[in-house]
C-alpha cells in the first residue's frame, strides 16, 4: 500500500524549470534527494539547506508532517504533496514500572542524555554519504515498525520512531551507509548502548539497545563495516536492534530507504 502511494506521488512531479532532479519518498517518514543544483540556493519551507559542490541536497518529512512542503531551488518554487500514512498500534507489556514511568529523580538524567543525543544529530557535515544505496544494518525478523503508537503496560506513550530487528545478543550490526561516529555510549536509561552515525547534511542513523560498541566517536566507517552488536540494554523486553534515521529533528522511516528485509 505504501509503495503504490509513493509511485503515484513521485510520477506527478512536474519537471522544474531550472532542470534539477528530485527523487525519493514524498510521504510521512520519507526522505528526498535533489541533484544538479550546484551553485543554487535551496530552501525547504523557507529554511536554507546545504547544497554540496556537485549540487546534491536532502530533506525529509517526520511522522506527522503537514500535507505539503514548499521547495525553492534557485528561482524555481514547487509545492510538494506529502502523502499521509496510517500507523499501527503496538502493545508492549511486562516492562518494569520504573522504565515506563521514571521516578522524578531520574528525569534529570534522561533529559541530559537526550540533550547529548540531540547535539550528535545537529551536525551539518558536507559529505553526501546519505545518497548511497542503503543496506540493512542487521538481518532478522522485524518486530517493530516506524510510527506505531506504543502502549506500554497498558498506558499510551510516544510513537515508535524506528524499525526493530530481532536477533540474539551478539548479532553483528553494520553501517547501513558510510558515516562518522558522533555518539557512542553505553548505559543510557531508555536506550542502553547507543550509537549515532553522521551520514552528511543532517542525516544520521541511531542504533539502540546495543550490547557492544566496536567503534569510537570521530571514527569514519564504511558501508557494511561492523559497528556494534545487538543487545537487550535499556528499556526492552528482549534482544533486538532499534534503528532510527533523522534529518536533523525530523524522524524518518528507515524502511523507506532500504526496502524489504533480505532473507536470513
């Protein structure tokens, strides 16, 4: 259903007068890449975005993004329709009560950890590694999907912003695209072992609940290189990888970049 919506949206774009190319998923959770815009100024809803020397730029749409976005490239402006999605409800029971409703004295720690994660996602690196053909960071059953409304121990909570891949503790996690490690830390309250890769222009991957981190902050990694191992750290009921993608503050759907899960 999602793929049929994407095709309908993409083929309806008119060719821009300036001649740049635009591809990707014009849908909530999607990411779009522009090319051939060298030397041109690009804005998304009036906000400037980075353009590489060879004319590549990127932008994305969060879970509940508005129905349209205004893209301006040089002197050309077009309004892009953003397809809406329906999200499933996911119930997770059996979590320790302190992980669902943290004690007041724990909230300061959680806020500090979230602030550090936000800093790692704020980099605007000039590289365009996000434009690669992405791969799955781990292969296994998909146990949680992007956008699902989570009900934890019977209480409605924030939506899930990643895709969960189930696997035994110790299962390798590899880089889905080239990047620079911006965050690598164990023991976070909600996310446990957490790693963030910077893929350029504000696009980052976050890997959560890891049992082992095999890279360090500042390290350059290439697509397919082992970066971590699946675990059951933080708020979980079993071992799995929670993989998330951001374009700055916009939370994107990783499955729209990699397609179907390969067979084990």
